């Protein structure tokens, strides 16, 4: 890195000139300063959203449908990750499954499943098989808790991360 102080009072760090505000070199940032051969594309302006469902630790997981995203608002978007956890493990034959649905249809290759073989606070990621979303899509978390003669795990939580492109 090269730092120069010019006679005009500007500090120059590599090719960036600074006085009291940033003065970008031509073809570097916005308006007439955007390099035409490398424009700012929509995917660089994508909004990232995190939607979370969290039950209080110690609360037995229950079968329910929870709306994670009422409606996608960006023109198009992509489901990026879906992570689930139980703070208390299932015992015996009990299971808890998590599904991510878009407009009532699963977008996962398989539901995320917890059983007695999973320890407490294990985070599992769902494999998203249908990642694209469009304006108006509704995203729901569907939890199915089955005792099966055992004890259902506690403290269910899930986090969805998705990106939306500008309208």
C-alpha cells in the first residue's frame, strides 16, 4: 500500500484520493464513475433476509406450521440455507422433523429429522432442492413432533436465510 500526501492536500492510498470525503477514481463506483465493462449488477444489490423460529428452551416441540416469510417481496430470489436445532434431545422412539415449504410444497430434498441418536444442540442443515422464489411466494416451517413411546425433544428452532433481488 502506498500513501502519498499531495500538494493539493489530498491523501492518496493506492488509487483512492481522499480529502474530507472519498473522491473515487473514474469508472470505480457510481453514476459516471461506474466502469462500463464491470457494471453494478442486480446480484450485487441483493437483500439478504434471516427468518427465525425459536421455542423457549425446555418447551416440548409440538407439531405446527409457522409462517417464516409472509410473502417474498423481491422480484426474484434464492433460498440460501435452512438450519434446525433442538436444545433438548429426543428420547426413545420420539422424533421431530422440520420441513420448509414454499406455497404448501416442500423445497427440501428430505425433511430434517431429529431422533434419540442426535445430541442436544446439534444443528442440522436441510438440503434445498428448489431454491428459487418469486414475488408473492409464502415460506412456511412445518414441524412434526411424534412421541412414538418416547419423549419428544425440546427447544425447537429453525433459521432460513434467503436473498431477494430488487423489484
